[in-house]
C-alpha cells in the first residue's frame, strides 16, 4: 500500500508525502468539534426519546463509511 497526495509526491517522510502530514491538525480539530457536537445532540435527543437517536446513529455511521471509502479511493494506491 502506498500513500499519495496528488501532484505533491516529491518529498516523502516514512513513505508518506510531507504535505500529507499537514492534514493531521485540522483532523484533530474536526474530531474534537464533532465529539462536542455529538455530546450536545445526545443530551438533547435522549431527553426526548423515540426513534430519532437510532436514525441519527445510522446516518452518522453511513457518513463515516462514505468518508472512509472516499479517502481510500482518492489517496491509497494498491
């Protein structure tokens, strides 16, 4: 498996393009904000009950799977 960043493959550190490492800080911030949003929504949704929490979980899992599929399709060369 080889990691690539289209048009920026010249400088590599441990088989990963140097510019690829710039994605880690925004990802960490995105993860933190997503977790905070999840906690906020969970407290509001659980106070109401019903089918909405299950639908929200299915939607989040679907989006995560779609994101990982897109990441693998665009950045990993087999």
